[in-house]
């Protein structure tokens, strides 16, 4: 190799070049050349103090753009092996003198062109602090998606709250002479005066409560007949005048047939149960005449008057549903009690019905039982029926009693107690077919007595 020639790769910052005349040199990232004297031993033997070499720096004109990383002070690290042909053998090395330039990588170039490089330790720390454009774009997209989801949830909650407050507009009833009448039946606006009234109305009774009252009435009638009357033969015939007073309305049995069933000891229990049941049920139906109804007189009179009015298609059941709910709520304190007081206006019709019914049943009373007690129990049955009548009237749905004999019952079958059926729903809309809550109670095998 010629004296003074330098072997290096100018394009590789941080390379160490060996100059035969001046010794090895190191190129940093800003092309700072560190000149080391020819007699300087870079790697002194172990235990021998090394002298500090003279260092001179020069900036290469080929590197015009200073690196931002060259503003910090660090100590470049040099590999422990140096392969050169004109230098002393490599020894275990110590760190080189510190330089004012910080490098991202360092290497040593020998005369034969071999270069050994080692990455600097500080470069990974700065790289970890920086965010790549791809990561920044991902963070932005994620924040946008999260914001859109939060906005959608808030909008859904506000819309749901608004729908709850808005009155229902699905049930529109056309009226003659008007465009339409909108009923907020399903979801009334509770913030409006009408909505507050709807909220104050009593809730419809459960099917179990209605069916239970009907079942208890049947049980009371059956127990009364079995406890206070006999099935022995009697002289004379049934009082037809008294029998005619209870055979009102569209009774399924004619009065003469009912009298024959009462006179026969075999069919007497069935006939007496029918007499009591018919007396009660026929007087709590909503089409009963006010003079004999067990309903409150003001309600019975109004129902009887309304029954004769013309029914506009689809309007009357809805109006009747609301009228029953409001009327029963206003009269609840007076007629909703389980006990009828002495001042109750229904007592007049109850007393007349008790007198007529007792005239029919007294000839068959068991003389071994207290007659006063028998009469008192019969009166309690009639009052129980009156309470059932007001309970059914207070429902927004319409309930009816069906006395028709089922087609599958066959001949010789009579209905002792009718079926309880629901005709309309809570909004007054008529059901496609009546819903049976309580089935009818039948007496079979009477074809030879009818």
C-alpha cells in the first residue's frame, strides 16, 4: 500500500479508516475525522496505562446536511478486534476517547477493505419515541369509530325516550261528522292531564280474580242447596206466580218445565241450583232492566238507556269501555266494598229477589235446619252476585254469560251455571271469537224429565 494512502468508504458514515501515514481515522455521521498518531497503541496490554492520543477533527465537505442526532454527546463504541496489516496485533481494548459527535453506527475499515460495524445503543431509544405515519392513521381511525358509536348510542336513547312520551296514534276511530278521534289507549302521554287520569284508573282485574269470584259463587250455591233442602216428596205444586217472577228475560227453561223439575225428588237439586244461579246471573247482566238489576241503580239506568241507542260501526264498544272504567273509578268508594251497607240502593232489588226466590224454595226446606239461617245464607249469595256484577262492569273489557248448551253435550243436558266469556279486549275492540274464562256447568241425563 502506498504511503499516505487512505482506505475508507466515504459513503459509510462512522467508518474508521486507516491511513498509513497518519494512523487510523474514524468517520462519524457528520464526517468528523479523528486523527490518531502513528505510534499510538490503540489497544495497550493489560495492566499498562495507555497515553491519551491527540485528536483532531475535520468536517468533510461532502456531508452538507448536519444530522439532528449529532447534537448530543456520546462515546462511540469500537469492536474489540481490528484486522489490519500495518498495525500492531489486536489486544483487549478499552473505550476510545470520547468525541463530540454522536453516531448511529460505528465501524473500522482496514487496508484490505474489511469493515466491521456495530449499531449504537442510543438509536433504538429515539426510534421508540417516534410514531410512524401508519400508527398515527390507525389511532385516528379508531378514535373516529369510537366517537361515532357513542353518538349513535346517545341518539338511540333520546329517540327511545321521545317515543315513550309520545301518545299512541295507531288506534283511530272514525266518527260521523268528524275527521277522526284518536284514542291514546295503549301508550297515553303521562305528562298530559289525560295521561294522568289514565294512570289513576284501576288496573283491569286478572283472569284468576274474575274466575275465582265466579267459582266461589257456584260453590256457595251448591253448598247452600245441599245443606238446607231435602229431596223427599212434597204435597202440592210449586208456586207458579213466584216462579214466574224469577223466570225473567230469556231463561233457557220455560217456567212449567222448571216447576216439574223442582217437584221431582230426582231432579230437585239440579233445578234448585238452576233457580238460584239464574236469579243472580240474569240480574247482573248489563242488559237487565233497572227495576230488577243488582247493579247500582244509576249504572243500570244508564246501561239500559245506552242499549237502545244506535251503534256506529266500531265506535260504541270503545266508548263503552272508557265509560265503564271512568264510572267504576268514580263510584268505587260507594260500591266497591265487599260488604253492602244498609244504605246501599241495591238493597231494594236484592230484597225483592230474595222474597221471590224464597217463595219458590221454601216448600223444599229441611225442617231440621234453622230457617232464619237458611234465609240469611241465601241473601249472602245474592249479595255475592251483586259484587261480582260490579266487578265485571268495572273492567274495560266486556264480559258476558253464555247459557247455550254445547253441541257436544247431547240431548237431555241443561246448563246449571253459564260460561263466563270475554267479548272485547281492554280497548273495546271485539274479539274474533269470545274467549271462555269459565266453562259452563252442565246436568246430563234429563231427557226423560224435560
